[in-house]
C-alpha cells in the first residue's frame, strides 16, 4: 500500500458524498480508510466538500472539524455505529400510528398541514448536538476549507439549490433548474437536504419549502465544480454494479415497497452514475483537443480528474438480514407496504438506521477504501 508521508490541504480537491438514507454509513467506512491512509495529524485534505441528503450530514460534520481529519471521521463513525431508529425518527407505536394517520388524512381531505410518514425531529436534535455549525466559518477563515455545499430541492420553484458556505471569491451561480446560493449553513439546511419525499417532512427555508437534495439533482457533481474543484473523489452508495442479475421473472404485482425502492434508487443512485459517465466522456473529448486550443477557449477548458468508490456488495441483500431487529411498530408498517419481502428490501436499506446494519456498511466501506488505497494515495498527493 502506498503511504502518504505528508500533505497540505488542496483547496481544489473535492469530496462528493451522495444521498441514500442509512446507506450513507458506507461513506463513513470509506472516509475511515482515507483517514488511515493519510498521516495521523492531517487537516482536512479536501478543500471542497459537497453533500446531498444523508451525505450532506457527513459532509457538514467533516467541515465543522476540518482541523483534524482523522478525529472528524472517528466522531462521525462513533455516531453511526450506535445508531438506533428512535434517534432518527419516532419509532414508538403511538408516534408511528399518529403520523401515518395524519398522512392518510392529508391525502383524503387534501390538507396542507405538515404531514409525512415518519417524524424525524429526533434526528434534528441529534445533529444539533453532534455538529458545531459555528466552526465551519473558522475552518474557512483558517484555510482548512475552501467551501462546503449542501443541496436541497425546492418544492415551489423546482430548482436544485446548492446552499454553500465558502471563500469570499466564490460567486453564486444559476443554471437550468439548479442554482448555487451563498449562506451560513444551519440545521434547517441539513434537515431539508435529507428529507426523503413523503417519508420525512419538507423544511421551510426563507420563502420556500425544500425536500431531499437528490430529487431533481440532474448533475450531482455540479456544485463541486462550480466551487472550483479540479479533481473529485466521489463516494457513492449504489449497489448497481454489484447487484445480482435477475435469473427468473418475479411473479405477482409489485408491492408498494418495491415501487418505492425503484423510485428511491432512481432519485439517489442513477443521477450520480450518469454524471460520472458524462464527466469521463468530456475528459476524453478534452484530451483529444490540443492544450493550446483549450487554453484559448473561454474559461480555459481543463479535464477534471476523478476517483469513484462505491459498494462492492449489494446493499439491498445486506439490509434484508437485519429486518428482524427493527422495532415491532416499524416492522408492522413495513410489512404493510411489502418491504419485508425480498423484492421490497431496497426501500428497507434507506430506512434501516440500526447499528448492526450501519456497522456492516462501515466495515464494507473501509474494505473497499483500503482495496483502492494506492489510487486514493495518488489522488491525495498535491499536483
């Protein structure tokens, strides 16, 4: 394994953490592997950190403790390793039933009251204790960090909004259906970015309600590039490459859980993979253009180096093993929508905030990260 002896913060190296609910525990394992590859006292090696949904939680937690990367990762790991559902959403029978009835009532009576399948206020309380948002600006001022962005989806405008906090020289941007907006990140931005549609409630920021950042995020790599990234390390949570092929057709009509899992996969996983493929194609095209021609082009076209780390095993299969440890009230609810069947295990992997499941994903992420230790070390070295 190639070991890095020393490093400085590279302000144009970016870390992109995708969304995926409980699947984001996998990212913690990859970050742990990176921390072991880097020197022990290394400050944050990523000048730009961009996160979406649950990935935004990991991203902001890193940014708030940018003075020591390894300590930041261990703090995040300690939380994920002890996760229980009641720390993320109300899992008691009264809470689950009450919220479900409110949601049904809102459908029947077309009510505009705040409604969702689950109540995630426990997560807000946990994040407020876990993350020191006031330290983010200190990290930027001290040169440990260039920018941090959290993406949320506006339900009114339909825009994918990257709320960012960063160096004064970074300008806001506006593209088709996506904008970058400078702000001071707070708990509301994280709760909005991680508000899985229908499952968790939308959050009002300024004059608009926002939901999960993965919704309508057509270009997940875009915020990092707008913030000045010249090379990008992407940690995804997609098991598409490792998912087993369907050997025989499934019988019966698909359950609500199977349909919901399909929709969540299209929201959280597909856009990132397509965007990485698009970046590779553009890099190949730029490589065919002479350098002196690229320099003359407006904005100086340059390839963006990238490294992608994603699960080597199917996370749906792993999730199916841990259904029995969920609270009875949640199991009854999931059984009602068909998530207890193997065909519906995909949606289970997004909601399984159980320490046993999270610990296995962390271990998998660490294994996959260390398997690419040489590539990570080469990526981390300053240009």
